[in-house]
């Protein structure tokens, strides 16, 4: 099924590997995009082939986040949705977690999400419709990822709980939220470099994440999808 959309979307973490497939799917369906990332050069390179708006922004900075949202709205003539791919990963046994690791995981996964959604919600509510998606992970879905994953699981479970609460707050104003859960290793250049001998046939195709998100973002209020687990083969 071919999906077409004239929606306007802000995609954060847009220089990342998973974001690349999301951008391809949405741009290919006709969406107009604003792409934001801390790496200005990388996001400008990614935006260019899609005639997208490129925004350099530190999403841990409240002022920078507000500026990003306003620029996206101005350049796109408004916007209909936010897809927040920004996040981070680290693992360690619970008794070896330090403050630096805690701050990094919760800043990247939760602080950036809370600030970005907080800035994006008012204009979406004012217009009476909007879509917001963000990425949890398998450990967030299961509430545990096994040994060494306690802090990461907590951060990703927080992403899901936050977006579900946003749905409860803003759903009556036409806002739909979706939590994406990659339930295994995603076949990205970074993971290929990190695990060169792994069987990639058992990894998740990132294009499928992009297709699933496009389908979810274009549902009507009568067919809303709130949780989107994406599984590998097997």
C-alpha cells in the first residue's frame, strides 16, 4: 500500500542512522520536513536531497528547543507532527552506575523528549490536531533488558510513560502519540561496525521502522496506534 501525505513534520536526531530511514519514507510519501540535530553539518547534508529545513539545535537547552520549534513552524508554514528520535544507550551493572552515566542517559532520552514535546504541544493543541512519536526500546517494553540494562531500561520506560501521559492530557485536543519499540538490533552502519561478525539477517530493517511510523502517523483518530513494537525475524 502506497501512502501519500502532505503533512509537515519535525524530526529530531535527524543525523542519526534510524532517522535516515524515517526521513526517506516520509519524504518519499510527500511530507515536508524540518530536520534537527546537534551536528549542524551532518543535518544540513541530510536535509539537502529532500529539500528539507535543516536546524542545528542542542535539545538539552530549553531556549534552543523553543527556537527549533519556532523555526520549523516558520519555515514549513506550520507543522503537523513531531518524530523524536534523539536518545542514547549505555549499560552497566546497577552497582557500577555513576552520576555521569545517569545524567547522560536521562538527558538524552528523557530531558530532550520532555523539552521538545513541551515546546511542540501548544501550537499543535491550538490547531486542534497533531502527531507525536518517540523511541523507547525492547527493555522499555519488557521493563527489563537483562543484566547491565537497569538504567537504560528505566530511561526507555520513562519515554513510554511520558508519551502515554501526554496522550491522556492532550488527546481531547486532537493530539495522537505513538511509542516506537525496536525489539532487537537495528541494521544500522553503527551496529554493523560494532558487531561485524553478527548475523545481520536477524536484525531489524530500519526501512521497516520508517514504513511503520509513516503508517501510524497517517491514521485517523478512529484508528490510532499508540504502541508500535517492531520485531526482528524469528
